[in-house]
C-alpha cells in the first residue's frame, strides 16, 4: 500500500513544502523501488526540484554579473555560490536519471543545464544528448525544437544568453528613471535562446 505516503506527499506539496514532499517520496522509493506510482512521483518531484535549482543558478549568475559589473559579452568565472547552485541542479537531475536512465524529461533537462552552465563545452554535450533522445523517440517534437534552438550560437545576444537590450539587468535607465526592460519582460535573459 502506497496510498498514505502519496496523500502525505501531495499535502506537503500543496502546503508549499517541496523538500518535505521529496523526502517522503525518497523514503517510499527506498521501500518500494519497483512500484510504478512511486517511481513516477519520484521522477516528477526530483525533476521539479532540478528545474527550480537550475532557474536559481541562472538567476544567481545574473545577479552576480550585475553586482560585479561585468561588461556584456565578456568571459568570466562564476562565483563559488553560482558554481554550487549549478552543481546542486546537476545532482538533482542525476537523481532522476539514476532511477530511469532513459527518462526523456530528465535527459532534456540535463542537456538544458549543460548548455545553460557553459555554452562552449555545454553545446556539443547537450546536442549529443538531445539527438539521442530524438533518435529514441522521433515523435518528441520538443526535442527537435530544442536542437534547432541551440545548434547555432545565438545572434540576438552574441550567445551570452542574456538580454542584449538591458545587458542582463532586467531594467534600463530611461530619462533618469529605472524602468523594466520590455525586450525581456524584466527577466534579463535572451528570449531567443535563454529560455531553455
Ligand atoms: Zn540569445
Ligand atoms: Zn532586457
């Protein structure tokens, strides 16, 4: 019987405690590693966790760039805090893939993170993963779309991944007033390539 923990994990999620929900599902997984419901929930929660951590890593990097006043289009080393955030996101994805090494969502997330973390080394690595997913499931349209998106360096932002208009700040100074950048809706990322 796995109904109890399902309800408990669901309640924790709804109460806004994803860490607690994940801990419950991890425990259920240790006890029922072959239960399909447990496996599905384990994958869904860890994937959601990875997505959150990846978004946070990118946001931390953007904040660090603004704080350190790094000029646009310049090579830079991530702060230790940003590196840790990317490591955490990568570890969360490995949790998904450790249970199901063929998880398409897990593999696509891994590709996206590799690309997001470092375009130079991440682009070929991400494309290799995405092409494997596409080969395994030709009906997956999303993966073809992502391959097309990252295949070539982005012209719009010089492949920095950040909004060229506001230089990643999310806001612009116009007539002495700080206002939200309309090109990226204040997100600071390049909407052509930075969304993956
Ligand atoms: Zn771009
Ligand atoms: Zn912008």
